[in-house]
């Protein structure tokens, strides 16, 4: 690894967003000099059509003007860097970074994390796929990718998706896993040999997460007093799932939907089983969500959908438990098996954490990023 690479971490990114924190931490742990040129805008969710009207999107872009002050303030330092890494959410920030990259002969790198046009139409389904707005959004996203030198999707399956969907040349796209922040998600050895378990869902309530299948499993297992279900987070399907749990009168279910972030670790550290994606969906076939890496970092038994990308990275029953997607009965059966086999839980948790240490810590992610960047310099 070259030690003289200098990176400009660029944009209006939220410094607390998981992907940004991990990459920054990983670069520093690999002793890579980083110049932050950041006019921070806290990340806000786009959950409905009113959030993505043309007026709303234009307002979001105009809010980014403060980045110009940061550019001029750091111009002399910026000239001494080799690469502009546009952090998340950075699609629009590419429009500010590209002229600088051309003017000063810097390589331009983007970590997209998600495809926003696909997210609007297929994941959150707040735009019709065939609508004019969806087509224009996809065209704009394609144009942004043509400006960069390196795109960094998080899995090989996601790489193929970006390459085919947006016609990106093979040499301009490399894989960079998301990983997890091991300073926030602190490891504790898994030692629970009893048959009392806590099944934990942690994250956003996106339709692709399949929270309704957890509610179904909780209903099936409602009379098993050894199994508790804990839900931490909020999002656009929260109310629907909360209301259903209330209607069913589920006593084994507890929701933490407005809990401050600094209180999350104390709740999720009590998990035995840590749930990932549970839906049958094209996105689930391609990507690994944050929660999977977070569960590995915590040293928990991670249960996620049996999908092509999961099978390519993990081993069922060894470092991960894979379950049939969109199937509450299959999830309930998996939970019962893991409940009744403490030794299996201990083995999966131990091997999962070992895999995390090898491939998904911030330091490992930083090392992978530098290797990808070296190949374009």
C-alpha cells in the first residue's frame, strides 16, 4: 500500500452517516492523510412524493452552495491531494467536484451507497417506474456516473447492477463493502447457553426489510414465553407494523421507535438473534444491509434472507443463518431451531465475528479503498 496517497473527502455529507464514518475511520487507521472539505447537511429521509417534487429537489441542491466557501478556504491544501472522494449522499455533490477534478487533474471517486432513481421507483415505490419524473431522474443519475473515474458499489452483484443499468465501463467500477463501525457497535463474546432469546430488528422500516414477516413470526410464536422480539428504529412502514402488532395483542413484542441514537447500543447489545433483510426483492438479491455487518460486529447471530449475494459472502449455519425470504413461517421455524440449539448460536456468532474482523472492520474497508484507488492513479 502506498503511503503517499492524499485524499480529499468531499461534499455536503453527514459525518455521522454510517458509510462516511467507516471510510473516514478506515483511512485514518491506515495512516492515509485526509483533507475534509465538508459543508455538512444532516441526512434527511425521502419517504414520499412530496419529498421529491422538482421544487423540493431544487431546494436540496441550492442548500449545498456553502460547499463553495469550504473549497476556497482549503484550496491550497486541496491542490496537494491526489483524489476527490465524494461521500454520501454525494450524487449532486459530483456536480461541484467534477470541475475541480478537471481543473487540478484529480481523480474523482464516488461511493453511491444507493441508486436514488432505483430507490424511488423500486425500493420505496414513491415514483412510478414509467413516469416521466422517474425517467428524467434515471437519466440524471446516469449523467453523474459518466463524470467520475471510479464508482464504489458495495457488492459484486450491486456492481453488475450499476454496470448494466447505467452503462458504466468495467474499469470504472470496483467493490467496496459497507462494513460496520466497531467503536459504536462494540463486540461482546456470545455466551448465552439458555433457551431464552431476544430476537432483535434494528434499522429503517423500508418495504424491502420485510418487517411484516417478523410480526407474523412473532404471532406464530406468541405462546413461547422464552422468545422476545425487540424492534429499534423508525421509517415508512413502522406505523403499519406497530398497528398490526397491537391488533394481534402480541405481548412478546417491544418497540423503541423514538429512542435517541445514543441509547441504541444498550438495547441492541441484549440481542441474541440480529435480523437483516427478510423480503424477497431484487435489491435483497444484490446488497447486504448495514444491519448485517452491525450484527456481526456486535458478535450476535445474524439471520438474513437466503439470497444470491448472501450466499456468495456467508455460509449458512456457520457464520450466518439464512432463511427463506418473505416467509414468516420459515422465520419462526428458524428462530425455534436457533432457540433450541445454543451451541449452534455460539458457533455462528463466533465465526461471524471472525469474518467481520477479517473483511468488514473500518481498517479493512480503508485498506480495500486504497487498493481500489491505487489502481486508477
